[in-house]
């Protein structure tokens, strides 16, 4: 990598709480060192609407709960060299996967919220993407290269993994991750 080239990094938030993005931002002054080496090309923090081609590293937080997320995840995997499953929701399904215990996969919850418990405009919003029958962690749908568990993972572990990857080294996630 020449001095002017920056690693193209993307972050993505699926079904989860956004805590992993907050940990990413909570790196204090270490994030300034990363900023010198990376170009954020896609993120909830960047106003880009479509996922770009040729992304070097993508960190994805959240489980996959609907068809829209599933399609986006597959697109991201096709356009990303290194995919990192960030946080317990992405690694195990965590809280979003609690709806997996329901026989209907949570679809009755939409009816309860939008049809049964309202007096006005009784309808399920069209903007709600079709739910999958089961919430899934990322690795059940695509190949994941690294797993960073935690709810949320610590800023220091996120920084370690990114710093190692940016230096061209394989991060030793032994003891940091029990998945994958």
C-alpha cells in the first residue's frame, strides 16, 4: 500500500442495536490513527445509498432477520475481500434471534402490533421487509472471515483486528473469539 492509498472499509448494521458501531467509534485517539489508513466507503455514518465494488474490509453488526438484509448481505459478501462478523447478534443471532422460538417466526407479532393494538390505520406497513422464517447469524448465509463477539465487542478488540489487517497480518483472534 502506497502512502496515498487507503484501505476501503465499510460498516453495516442489520438487525441489532447499533452498539457495535458505538464501540467502533469509542476507540478514542486510536480511531485517528485508523482514519489515516482507511477510507470509509459505506456505513450508516456515511451518506452512500448503494454498496460499492472492491471493498477491502467490511464489518457487519446485527443478525439477518428479513429478505432485504439477506439480499444485502449476499451482495456485500460478493463485493468484499474480508468480511468481519461484529458483535454477538452477527456472530450468534443473539437478541434478534429470540423470535426464532415463536412458531410463526414472529409474523404474528407484526399483526399484534399493527392490527390488533391500534385504532387508526390498521395495516402492516408496506415498508416493513418480509421477515425470514428464522433470524440467522451471518455465517449461516455467507462465508465470514473473522468473528469479533461481544455485546458490544470492546473498542480495543475492534482496533486490534483492524490494525492487524491493515498491516497485512492475520489477527490472532484466539481467546478473543470462540466462533468460526
